[in-house]
């Protein structure tokens, strides 16, 4: 691997396309929920946040697989990839089955304890019970995504997510518009499309370039996986929990506020995708160059990814703010909801501009073996985030000002993560070229 713009794009572009396709599923679901009505749009949006809070465990497991895979390649230990992948899939299977039962039977008492509106409460419970069936393939998908990302074979991830988006759109159209199943149709479309995408990634293991046969070297990578993935899982969980608290505060303002906030969340999540794709490239390159002890390439990979991300986000923020009235019409025909969501998007555009530094540094810090400090940074920043949101809510500020909470996340996390990353990089010698892949 090389710390060039071309190498960064080679890893990031398929991830970006995959993320766009994957989040297109969220946009499709939101659009179909908007067709069903304000209650479904409000409850579905809150249900998605609860679902993703649990489902991001798969992404956290994938981080562990990604970092270890990249380090194996940097250290020229490709023979360990098979054992790592098999153990991660077994671990993902246990986690996925456990979480399926947990969400199916544990979501009702939690939702009844947290929500304020009875209508939103019952619809959210129904949504989560159905989507619990998606957790098992999602966790396995996360582990496989980590392997393909860590070995710089991200084209498979792109194709899997294209399959995910296309099948989700087709199935939603059939189930919701054709069979008129309502929310049940949205749930069925999401679950079935996730199973198909995960099946593709499993089948693609026969075509990818590294041998995964059992080697003569016996090694147990479960504990290293947990060491990397555990803090990453907790980090994703804490990050999503912050958003859940934020939306619970919004839910108390009524279905109108929650419905418009769900539209903003969907577009905001979509706008984040190029940044997260480039941060995935940073994670892979940082793990590789850290394993190879190449300080110059390690630093250059972060700098170049940041410049690319900042430039892209400037364009995205401009489109998000300048065309806000157009975007919101894709999700609701309610004029009042459209006006509220369009106002909120102007502030979200500012958050998009501030995002790249924190996102790139987070992946870089994890890639240079500072997972636990990254987790504690996330916890501290999220506590500040939740405290600020709660304070604003108690002041009774308008909904648009509630979204200033996003600014309290990106700025402090970037500052602290940069300090951690710089101290870790100082441990490497000034120049030790990495071996070519």
C-alpha cells in the first residue's frame, strides 16, 4: 500500500459507493414511511435509532477485523487471515442470535418506559420487533465488511450494498404499494434485502484474493478481536445512545417535531457518508503503516484523506443548505413539516463542514492501536453532547436550535483525538519505508 491520493480513493470509493447504497436503504424506508403518514414517519425514525444503536455492534466487530487484517498484511502474516475471519464469524453468529432475541422480547418494556406519546410508543414497538430479525445478518455483514476493508478489497462491499439498495427498493415497492402491507411491508423489505446482501459477501469469499484455508499455525484471535472491537462497539453504542437521547427529547415535543427530525436525520446521515468512507480508508492505511512502522506514510495518509474529505464536505454542505426545500419534499407532503426540516438543514450543513477532522482522527487513532483512549474520548464528548441537549430542552428553545447540539460533538473530539494521535506517532522512527503489497 502507498499513502497516495490514488490509494486512498482506491479504498474509499467502493466504501463510499457502498455506504451511499446502504444509506439509500434508510432514505427509501423513510420515504415509504412518509407515504404511510406522520405517525409512521415519527415512530419509524425513532425505531431506526434504537435498531442502529444495537446494530452498530456489527460495525464495531468489523473495526476489530479491519484493523487486525490490515496489520497482518503490513507485517506480512497473510496466513493468519483465515483464522481471524472464521473466529470473527463465529463470534458474530453468537452476538447476532443473542441480540435478535434481546430486541424481540426486550424492546417493549424499554420503549414503554422511555416514550411519551402512546401512539408513537405502540408503533415503535411493532417496528423494533419486526426489525429484530435483521440483526443476525447485519452483525455477520459487519464482520465481513471489516475483512474486505482491512484487505483493501472494498469492491465487494460496494457490490453488496448496491444489491442491498436495489432489492430494498423493489421489495418496498411490492410490499407497500403492491400488497399494501403498510409498515409490515417496510420491515419485510429491509430484513430480506439484508439477508441477500450478507449472502453475497459470504459467497464472495471464494473469489477474493487471499487464501483462507487453515494453516499449520494455530492461533486464537478472539481476545485481540475483543480488544479492538470491544471499545469500538462501546464507542458506537455510546455515540448512538447520544442520538437516542436527543430524539427522545424531540419525541416529547410531539409527532410533528419527531417526523421533521427524522427527515433531517436521514439527510444528515446520508451527508456523512463520504467522510465515513474516507475514514475507513484512513483506518486501513493507518493499521497497515503502523504495522510496517512507516511514520512518513502514516502521517501523509491522514493529511491527504482529511483534505479530500474537507473538500467534498464543502460541496455537500452547500447542496444541503442551498437545496434544502427540494430535499425535504422527497419525504413528506406536509407543508409544515417541509418548512421545519428545511430550516434545520441549514444548521446541519455547518455540522457537515466540521465533521472531517474528528472522523479522520478517530479512525487514525484506532489504527495506531489507541482504541481505548478513543473510546474514553467518545464517552466524554457524548456526555457533554447529552448535557447540552438536555439544557437546551429545559430552556424550551425552538427545534432548529436543538440541532446546535451536533456542533458540540465534532469540535472537542477533534482537538482531543489529534493530541492522542500525535503522541502515538512520535513513538515511530522518522523514516521506515513500508514493504510493498
